[in-house]
C-alpha cells in the first residue's frame, strides 16, 4: 500500500505539489495566528503587571449613616485587615475633618457670603476642610486631576505635622513652602464628638491648584479652602490617633494582571462587618489598552479560523475532484479491459 501511495505521489507530481502548497499555507497561517496570540499574551502580562487598578471601601449608607456630619466611619483595623491580606499592592486611606486656621484668612466669594447667615459665618469664619491621607499622590482629587501640585512635595506615610495648601489660600496669607501655620479643632463641628480643643502647628510641604467645577453653598466647600494633611494631624483634630480615628474611605490598588473582581470576592471572606461597608470597583484605568489587546486577540483568532476553514475547503474540493477523476480512470480501464 505504501509503495502504491508513493508511486501515485511521484506519478501525480502536479497534484501532489498543489496539496503540499495548500497544507504549507494552512500551517503557516495557523502558526502566524498562534504566534500573534502568544506574543500578545506575553505583552499583556508584562504591561498589566506594571500598571494598577483599584477599588474603594466606602460605608453602606443603606444601613450605616456614618458620622453625625454624614462622613465615613470605617475602622482602621478593618483597613489593616485588607492591607495585610496579601491581595493588594498599595492603598490610601482618608480622614475627613474640619478645622480653623489660626491667624489666617480663608477664601470667600459673594455666593458663599450670600448663602451663609451671620451666625454660621461667625462660627466658621476661618474654617477649612482637612483631608488626612497617608499618601497624597494617591489621593482621589490628585489622581483625577482636580488638584495639581504646583510647588513642593507630596505627603508621605511617615510625615507628621505636614500639610498641602491651595495656591490662592497661600497667596492671600503670604505663605510659601516651608512656612508654618496653626490649625485648631472647631468646637461647633458636629463630628467633633469628643469636643477636642487641639491646636497643631504644621509645616507647609506643598502647594496645589484646582477649582470647583460646580457651585458651592459654603466657603468650606471651596477647593481653595481645602487642606491636605498627614493622617496623624487630621486624627488629632478630633482627639484621636491613627488607630482610633474613623476614616472617610480607603482606596486599594492591585496589579493590572490580577482579576479585580476575584480579589474583591476573596476580601469579602475576611472577618469584617460587610453589612456596614461596600467595595466599589473603580472605573478601569486602561480601557483603551484593554480594547486594543482584545482587538489583537480577535484578529489572531480570525486569522487562525479563517486559514483552517479556507484550507479545509480547498483540500476538500481538490480531493473531491481528484476522486471523481480517479473513478473515471478506473471505469475506463475496466471498459477497455473487457476487449
């Protein structure tokens, strides 16, 4: 049988060459498709491994009303459980507080003066919004571009008694990086439940810029009256420490090559009262990149399937035609063999 096959192949050289070319083309296109997929897999793993995605831990307002002023009341120990789980790469936690600037004037506008009565202006005449963070470079407003550092440096984990202030607030009070100011607990703040009366001297580590896109009803809501502080400073304003303070929220970062949904499911198995909290997945940081990689995968799959289908159809057609030709040859040989 093998001898007959070899004899047929060598005798039908043109047909054999055509089949060989078709099979070679099919194999080449298949290998190209598989190579593209493999290269894309390696590039995606390397690329996503160098970027991060994130999710935020917030209070569940359906069952948890938060602080008296409506802020978050996440416990530091619950944040630490997530940090120590091994599933996150980095994190930023925030304390929301209000404080009075000692010996400085805040920014006011006609709109804020019009919306505030005399009693409120008297109680909060020098009040600023303080956001305590362990890493200001990862703070939401800086990441989104609402705030932009224009001088100095960002706050880091080990900073104490350091702040970032707004450019216009600095200009109004003739302040610069390296200067020291005092901030004081506000006795009328609803979240100051311990009635703390702390006065803290802080150093200006950086100056940022940024402005509200919408209208505000109170001066404290103006971005110009925002101060970013280290965690220790914000906690002291309410008579707390980093461990005893309650946090507005916390954002956790994971490597881009990890499935963030799987990470969030694993974290919800931790010993945390999840009825009081929600994990909110942030919008993807790289939708364009994901779409591009998905497009490459699609091209590779189409190339692979197309080459297989086309080659299969061509081979089937050729074999069908050659089988018919062989049948005619056999019938003719049988016919002439009768004479």
